[in-house]
């Protein structure tokens, strides 16, 4: 069975993010997209719109001094949804580290743009503590 085109679109976005190319990483994000990120810190909550999503991604880069890595295990997609299975690792300058499995669930519109991303870590409490700066 051939790979769905949204799999490559998603793979390309994550590859651009790994290269810190936010313009390329966010090119297939709908203007009113929402990233749903757990926790209670300044990077948490529902981030709606390109500016808010960009701000959160820049905040993650700053918090981790650029050490955050998303090692993709699998990507599944069809016309309406995408699933990214990955391992997220990062460290902060204060010595705190993060290493856990995670799933990103994506909603995709008729134009192939991502309208929603849900960040679902395997250990939400550890993830929240790390990104909340605890």
C-alpha cells in the first residue's frame, strides 16, 4: 500500500523543526490552528494561531537551550488525521532532563493543513514539571 501524502507532509514538518526552520515547519499549519499543550507553565495551554504557536516553540527552544529532540518512531496519517509516535528528550541549563515516549495527534483539514495538535506524553506529570520549569 502506498504511503498517504500526509505522512510525508508531517515528516517534513518535523524535520524542519529539528533544523530550527520554523517557517518551513509551520507552512502547513492552518492560520487558526490550535496546539493543545498540558501543564500550567508559560508554555502550556491552548496555543491558537501561528504567532502563539511560534511563541511556544521558541519558548521550548529557549528553555532547553536548543537540546530538545523529537525522535520519531512512526507516523500514521489519512485525509483527516495524523499520529506521530516519538521519544522526546531535552535538558535545561539547570540540569533537569526529560526522556519519555509521546504521541502527537493531528487534525487535518481539506487543504491538508494541520488544524489541531494534541501533545500526549506517556508521563504527563514529568512532562509538565520539566516544561513548567520545576
